[in-house]
């Protein structure tokens, strides 16, 4: 999917500002998947930048554990005249339907006790492990998960631990202290 520069974003205090990882994830989403998408979920929506891009193709539920991020996404949807549903949810706690596409720009840094927007816990994969334990339950048949990982996180351990999925690296970008990766995952039939 292409970055839509016409989408306006306001950033509220304590909400993750869209950065290289957000835009890499948007660019990694295959337009062919969006043509058949009946409903998408943007997990950890932050400002709503990814949800707003998805909503140009299909109905979207945007979810975040941070109440301020929920309000920020609602504000940005209204600002852009884009309709989407926004929920406060700790991963899948407020999600009870299935989706064709799930996007997730998770906290992936190997830190503990930091800001929830980037604190991925031990190995940078604690939040992703919890996510992938249940994500398959919320995918329609042939559904896909697009997500971001970092060279600083233990992505090999994540992939090894979650054998019920087939993982494929789609894109990567190098920065001065890390590489960012955009992946797609789908449950193994």
C-alpha cells in the first residue's frame, strides 16, 4: 500500500508518534489482500495512521490499550473524515470477531519497565508472544497478519515458538542502530 500524504495526523501526549516502523508497515501491506478484505483490525493503533490507511479499502476496527491512543485515533478519523471503529483493548480483550487482515506495530525493543509503546520486554518479544498466542483465533480463513519487528528483538525465537504460523519477511530498512523488518504471518492450514 502507498503512503497517503493527504492523511492529516495530530499526535496527543503519551501516544506513539508515527515513525519509520509505522510507514514500513503501511508500505508492506499487499494491495491484493486489501481488494478482498471485508474487515481489518489495527492492533495498537496509536494515532491511527495505519487504521486510516486501511479504512480507504475496507471497514476497520482500531484497538489500543492506551486510552489516550483511542481518543487520538478517534480524533484523527474525524479530522480526515474517515469512518472506523475504535476500541480500548489489551490485545484481544475487547475483540470478538474475525478479520481478513490484522496489522500490528508492536512494542519490540528489548526493555522492561519502559513506555508501553515500545517496551517489548525480555528479548523484545513478550508482547508479540502474547499477541501470536491468540491472533489466529481472530483471523478469517486465508487471513493474514502484517507486523513489524526489529533486529534488536529476538525474532528467531518468536518464529520458532509460534509454529502454527508461516512467517515471511516482506521488507527491511536499515537505520544507524537497528534494522526494521515488515513481516506477514498466516496460520498454517
